[in-house]
């Protein structure tokens, strides 16, 4: 005999209400007109209404005013069609408490018909804490992304600083790298100024027109924002160039912009500034200031080391008395010109000149006067030649001039010009020898040796004259 299944017990209305009342979630049941027919204790605590008050309000009263019309239209569409966009699935919306407080809720809606009319049941959960946690998590995620980008930038700048490239090129490359990052809302404009002799000199820049460059070649301490940062050693920020009284230098085509100026420091001394353009109104927080300060320290040390290297190199390659190149730098210049001459057929010539009777001058007037005379001759030579020409103190009272792109006849003209200028301006005479480089010469130094021979011929022929190698 087949055993019959025992039918499941039917939950009474009273038991069902007790279950709903015991729920930690707010449970609300309303009819087609939106009026509430059931409201559990959790709903009362959540929205701040008592049971009697709940009987006088509708579902729309539990929503912020700015969303009510949209909910009213959606509810009316459901009543008419039996289809609702949010029916049967949880959604995140906003609720409104009796005191007007708006807060985030998770809403689940279900509907059924009773007596031919729709009844809507809503299960509502306060997700204020959850949303706060989600926002905190999202904020931390954004901070982590930013931190990763900042670390990547620091690594990039550090890597660039370790590369052996010409320093100005290096600074321009670093500037380009910094202005490309998207975490600071930088404009694609900025520059690096280095402090020399109490003045900020622009050495690297991007995004500037000629008028800007002309007005920013040399900035004094305290002048405009960059000078102020150099003077105080503090980071300077500005949200609006037009409304900031400290922004004193204007230029053609200047558009509204913000600024952040970072002093470049080495051992607590300012050696320059890094200035960056910001979109108008952007405020730089303390964390980002600290990060940019760390870049400023890295650049400051690099700039300081570069300046020290330049000074050391200058002292190693220049004569301390006259400031002219010394023989070591002359050898470098000779090699460079000889390579160009052999590879590209570009001529160059050499002039060797010697002060006549210098020992007698020294013996008569003293070594201090002799040193001053050497300095005077060096100045006259410098102003008598082109910017592309090269002059070195060869030793004692002897000087060597390298004339690129110049043949022998042209070099004789230059040597004569120098001789006459020295005689007129210092009241002493010099003898000169001239030689043009020949690709058949065994070494670059041979052009100097040839010019030196011509110099001694000039001495033998009476001094105060110019002789061309091979002419005498």
C-alpha cells in the first residue's frame, strides 16, 4: 500500500507577521496607492516613524524629494503593465528618514495580487556603514594607485639621473617625464632654473614662447614666484596667476594657470628651482607637496654635483691666471678639428703668438705687472676673434689660437688683426706664426709645431710681425 505524503503545515497570518516583525531588515507592505498596510519594528527604527505615523504616509514619503517623481512614474508603470525595472532584484537607492536625513539603502521589491489589486512588499537594509567602508576602500585604492605612480616617477627620475648624458639634455628629459604624469593635473609647461651668482638662470623648459623665455632668462631673489621660492627655500603654490599679487612677471600669450615652485636643495642650500604649471584652481595637498619636495632634493643633489663637476673641469682645463683654456683642453680641441678636417674636408688653421721681450718686461716691472700684462693680452685676443674660434694659453707668454673653417690666408688676416689690437691696447708687441692643417700631417699637434716654427722665424726677422709656415 502506497504511503501518502503528509502535507506541509500552512503558516498562519499571525505566525507570518511574527516572522516579519523579528526581521532585522525593514519590511514594508503597501497597496497600489502606495499607502502602507504593514510596517515592522525594524522599519520604524530605520525611518523614525511610529506605527500610527506610518499609517498616514506612503512609500514616496520614504524617498528623497528629488527622486519622488521618478519613483512615482515607475510605480505607476508597474501597476499598469505588471513589469518593473527593479522588481525582483536588489538595488542601491537613497531613503529619507522622518527628520529629513538622506541615507543609502539596499532595496528589494516583490509584488503579488490580492483581490485583483497589486500589493508591493519591500525589504530594506541600511547600508550606510557598508557604503562608508566601500568609499574608504575606494579611497585607499586610489591612494595606492597614486603611490605606485609616484614611486614609478621617483624610480624614473632616479634612473635618468644615473645616465651619462649632457646635463642640460638630462634636465629637459626629467622635466618632460614629470609633466607627463597625470596625478597632479599638470599643464605641459614648466622649467628648471639654476642659481648662478645670485641669479636664477633658466636651463631647461618646455611649453614656453619667446616672450616668456626673454623675460625669464635671469630671475632675481624674491622676484615673482620662482625668486620667492629660491629666497625662502619653501615650496610656493598658486591657484591663479591672474589673482596672485606675488606673480609679478607677465608675458605675451599668458593664459590663466596655477603654479607649484619647488626649491632644489643640496645640504640645505638652494641651488635652483623646479616650477610647474597647474590647471587653474588646482590645490596641491601636503602629501603631494612632500612628494615633489623629494624630487626637488634629488634634482638639487644632481644639480649641485653637476655644478661642482663643471667647476672642477673648468679649473682642470683652464689657466687660472688668464681664464683661457690650458694645453690639455687645447689638445681636445685640436683632435676635434682634425677629425672634422679629415672626415668632412673642413679646414682649420692655428696661430701661435708670443709676447716680445716679456722677460725684460717682467724684470723691469715685476711679476705682478707681468701677470697683469698676460691677462690684458688674453682679453685682447678674446675680443679679436670669433665666438667659434678657440684660444689657449700655451705656456709662459705664448698663446695658441685655433680658427675653424679658416684657411692659411684667412688665418694670416686674423693674426695680423690680433697683433695690431694688442699693440694699440697694451703698448707691447707680439710675434705670430700661422699654419693651416694638412690632412697629410701625422698628428693634430703637427699644425701647432708648424705654427710654432713660423713664430720663431718671426722672432728672428725682427719681431712684431706675422709669418706663415712655409712662406719664409
